[in-house]
C-alpha cells in the first residue's frame, strides 16, 4: 500500500494537542518537565527525535 503523506512528528502532536490547548509556552512547559527550553524547542520543531526519556517526561512520569 502506498503512503500518501509523511507521518506527523511527535513534537508537532505535543504542540497542537498539549501546549496550545493549555496555553503554555515552550519555556513554561520545559520548566514543568524539568528539561531545557532548547531540548523541548528542538523536539517541537522536528530537529530531534522523541527519546524514551522524553516520552516519559511528556507522560508526566517522574524520572528522579
């Protein structure tokens, strides 16, 4: 079966399904998740992949 379009990057899903409805900025979300603003920005802009650790942080699991 032929694919008609590329899959959506997980960062875009996080932006449109979580940050936008909650009215959070990238900086606010990064502080809440305990990561740097740069790493969250790179994920949202599609420049980095979603690592297992990042997925756990998005899910709200405490890694410490």
